[in-house]
C-alpha cells in the first residue's frame, strides 16, 4: 500500500506572455470571458490584503469590475475579478476574472477589463465600508458544529493555528487603500493575461481583440476538447 499524498494540489500551467484561447459556439447568445493571471506563492500573511483587494474589485455593484462594466456601460450580465488562493501554503495563487456578455460586445468588454487590469481605477472613499465588510465576512466564516473538524483541519493546512478571524482582526482594522494599491501593483499590473472566451464567432471581433491584447487568437475545437484533451493540453503547455 502506497502512502497517501493527500492533500494533493497539482502544479498550475504558467504563462509568460499574453494568450487568447477561443472556443467558437454559434448556438449561444451570451459569451463567456475568463481572465487569468499567474500569481505568487501562497502564504497566509497576504490573506487580509487579498480579501481587501477582492472586496474592492468585486464587492457587489460597488466593486470596480461590476461598476465599470455593468453599471457605467451596461455591457455585461455579470462580472467579477478575484485573487484565488489554494488550500496549501506554497502553492500558486492566481487572479481569475469573468464577464458574461453578448457576443457582439465581447471586444468592448475585453477592452474595458484590460484597462482595469492595466490601470486599476483608484477610489479610497469607501475604505471604512470595506473594512466593515471584511470584519463581517470574517465573523460569518465561523464553522457550524457539524463541520468544525473539517474547517479546523483546512485552517491548519494553510498555516493557521487559531481562528483566522482572531489572527487577522488587527490587520483588518489597519488595512489601507495604499495596501490594496500595492497588492495590485505587485500581483496584477503588467502581468501577462490569459483570456479564454466562448461565443458566436460571427459576432465576435477577433481583430479588435488581437489588437488590444497584443497576440493572435488561438481557436479551439469543441470536438477535440470534449473527446480528447490533447489539443487543449498542447496549447496550454506552449
């Protein structure tokens, strides 16, 4: 019997240049856009500023992404952008963004989203409301009686020896907008962006996308994706 390797988290494919992967689908009205950026090695020391960044970017309709893409321009049904952390320290974090929009608005949505990633709008006026949201999220994350053992094990797995709400309370109260901007500068701005999109090829302006992102669009075959992962694997490993 071989010893268990649990918890096992596979290493991520990393990208060192802009990449656009396109799955054409003529049968859909809505297009799905995903934005991916390689991240840092995970350490719980960055948890509070990561949560603050996520709240600033995707805290409902007041979040930067929804505000810029939906509220101001009405070009998406939903949109978000968050820093994702793994279940083990030392594994890679990554930025994941999403926009759901009509196929004929894809190029415009990508333009706006890339502008956010390249030059995040700055608004420090709601920092106290952001702190309050972080405090509330920390308190509501407490486990129920039935899942305490699982939750405690997950906390310990990433490096916590006590309730993260207690450990991070002072950091939450002290978080500033400068901290959020530094996190953005260190982990998002200027990093290569991988875009994965699915939509109607007759309505999507691929030339405009290529011009904005600075690379060719790689088309994927749905038949090969669902029947064989070889083509997708080759693209991701380039």
